[in-house]
C-alpha cells in the first residue's frame, strides 16, 4: 500500500516501557502517583504565589508561570499513556500523535526559556540590586513571558509543518511513551534530510542560546558572591538563587544525559526510560525544591494553610445556616 496520501488513516503504536502484563499495574500506579503529585504540587505553588502579596515579585511571577508550564508539560503525555495502559491498547492516531508532539514541543521549549528568564532575574537582583525594581518592572516581566510563549509556539508550528510534509508506513511502532519529534522523523518513509537540519539547528538555537545565557548569568553571580567579604553575606545571597540553580541543573543534566546516552547505546527503550527524568520527575520535584529550600515559599505555604483552615469552618457554618 502506498502511504503517500493516506496519513489520515494512519495509526502509531506507542510501545512504552514493557510488554509484560504483570508490570502494567505497577507502571500505571507509579505514573499516576507522579502525575497527581506534579499537578497538586505545581498548582499549590500557583495558588500560594497568586494569593500571597509578599510573593508578588518578578521571581515568583516567573515561578508561577514555570509551575503552570510544568502542569501542561506532563499533561501532554502522561494521561494518554495511562489511558493506553488502562485500555490495554498502544494505539495513537496520526492526528493525536501530531497534536501531542506539537504541545510537547511548546512546553519543553517554554521550560527552557523560563529557566533562562529566571536566571536573568537572579543576575539582575544580585549583580544590580539598586536597579532591580527599575529593570525588572512588570512590563518587562510580562514581555519576557510573552516572547517566550511566542517563540515556543512558532518553533512548534515550524517543526509540526515540517513533519506534516512527511509520509509514513502503516502501523508504525514508536519505541517510546510519547510522540517525540526525533522518533517521528526517524520512522518516516520519505526523505528527512531537511527535517533533521531544521531540528538540530533549532535545538542549537533554542536550547543552546538559553543555556549560554544561564551560564553567563551564573558566572556573573558567582563573581559577585566572591566579592562579598562575610561568609554570612555570601550564604544569604547564594540562598536566593540556590533553588533555581538546582532546578536548572536537574533539567539540563537529565535532558543532556538522555540524549547523550541514547546516542551512545542506540537503544530506544533505554532512551524512553531515561527521558522520564526530565519529562516527569523534574516537573514533579520542582515544587518540592522551591518549597523546601525557600523561606518565602515556606512562610507563604504556612499562611495559606492557616487561611484555608480558618475558611473551612466558616464555609461549613454557611452551608448549615437555615
């Protein structure tokens, strides 16, 4: 059968992690737990930041946006995988696969850009503290987030349009739990030279550029911290960016590790398992990193929980009021 114009009828098979039926309930329970923790943790960060006036600063504005993106990031892939396990089906339609790939690209690039923006925010706060409120004004903060969204969406539309020009053989098996751009390009039956050029060029520009910006920001931050005479002063300044530095290290180290290991081993199943680190584990850990290592967030969480407890009895009394 010539697959050229029949992509509407095409179905992909997401092979996931294991074919063993005895492992499916364990995988389902594990990923459902991680997904619920991710959604609840990041949603709590958003609620706390939006409800506490002490956190209405650029740093926490970007953090709330990162939490929202992390919820969307995991929601793009995990629910479909859980549904396939529950229904004992590995099928994903061509349209759903392209849609999943499109949103996965948007939110993964957004993650990178928001981490770079947060690094710039810490750079200004530590290296130019007297000008911080002037430089990081609400207009600039909103513009930085808007540009990140626009760049991510345009990149995703470009990559998606490049994939739509390809045709695939029927019953294509994807050795992954999601429709990833690289996997789709590898499985295409048509010429993919232009797709590979665009994909790697975009990866260098959209991932390499922000990474260079993050490294530059932290090099300046380290130089600034070294100039502080007291050890207590150094610790106080470093603590303001420790959580973000840990999140950046976790995201970039795991994602780079996945692609380097997959290139070395040529094992798609190993790559799928390793990619769980930056697609699932990192978004799940972000709220814990920021809440456990940040005094402002811990204080806001306490105030939020006290406020919720106080409102509970009031709501119950109102419901019982005749």
